[in-house]
């Protein structure tokens, strides 16, 4: 009897092993999934779902303009991005597809979002309502995100349209700070104005210094967003009066704001 059962046991073991292998392979390719209804759209890349915990979901692979909320200035096209997202998902049943890191530091779920066969993250980028943002180890669909953004560029949609029309919300002036006191606003989104009186170009970063003590930082990976509009930041902004919107952070004892698109740093009279 023992000899008769051995082949069956071996076959069962092989079947289980194969099942585990294919399941693991699928997980590596597509990740864990979840289905839920969208209760609320927060902005262009964040929603709340009705999973019993009212979980916030942050879309993977994209970064849409920051919406104006209490205590924080908004970016150009932020309201339009939110409205577009609402049209795609509000009140609808969605499928969430997760990558390797399922949560961000704020406890939000990180996911690619689908309504039927429509890939919401891709649609937002394809229509110019955001920039690609791929952060390792979450690289699922990264090439698709870059391809969608490239399509929006070709058609000059949204954030790739006319820079003169990409204006910040009118209420942003209330967030204007004194540049000489920028270090007091660490961690907060603000609006700052001043003359660029110094420029430092390095291999990985260009630093524009606003007179008074605030640096505007543009990483080399984002230079292409400026070049698309014919802007060489190191020369274009030098000596000009600018307005910049973004979050203040401290780096080596100096306050700075990182910008990744020219709609966030505007020349002013």
C-alpha cells in the first residue's frame, strides 16, 4: 500500500508546488487586488473607498497638482484634475491593484485603480492632469505611466499646454511668506517671491537662490519638464523676479523648495 500511494503523494506535492509558483508569479507581476466603491474624490490622485475603514487611496505612478486647502496654497490645474478624477471614479466600483509597498508613510493605500478595463492612473496622465512619479520599489506599470505622459506632451494637454494659462489659484497670495524667515515654515507649503541672485549647477541638481535666503531646487531628472517649454533654468531665471510655490524643507541648514515643473516657478514683473 505504501508503494502504491507514493506516486500520488508526489503528484499532489508537484501540483501544490506548481500552484504556489504560478500564484507567486502572478503576485509579482500584478500584486494583491481589492475591490471597493469610491466614496469621495479628494483630489486628482487621491480617493476614499468604502472598505469599512474609509481608507484613503493614493494613486501609484502619478502626481497631480496640489489642491488648495486650509493652510496650504494650490497649484495650477489642481481643481481641473480633481474634477477629471471625479468623472472617472466617483461613486463607482473600482479594482485596486497593489505593488510591493502597499502603504505610504501617511497610512494611505498605494494602488493602480481600474474602472472595468480603464486604467485610471493612465487616463489622468494621458490627459495631462499630472506628472509621472515612480518611486521604487513600486515600479508596476511604470513604462505605461511614462508612455501616457509622453502622449499628453505630444498633444500639449493639461500641464503640457500654454504656460501662460497655467496660473495658480487667486487665493495663493495669502500664503506669501517673508523669504528671510523661510526656515520657520519647514514642512509647510508656501508661496515665496524674490530675485534669483545666484545659480549653482551640479550634475544632479540646479539650485536657484532667491535673494534673502531661500533656495529653489530642480533635480536633473526633472530638467526635461523645463526643456519641453524651451527653458534652461540656470540661465532663464537668473536675475529675474520669481514666484515659487511648494513645500519648505531644510537641507544642510538652509531652507529650500523643490520644483519639478515650470508652472511652479513663474517670472513676475
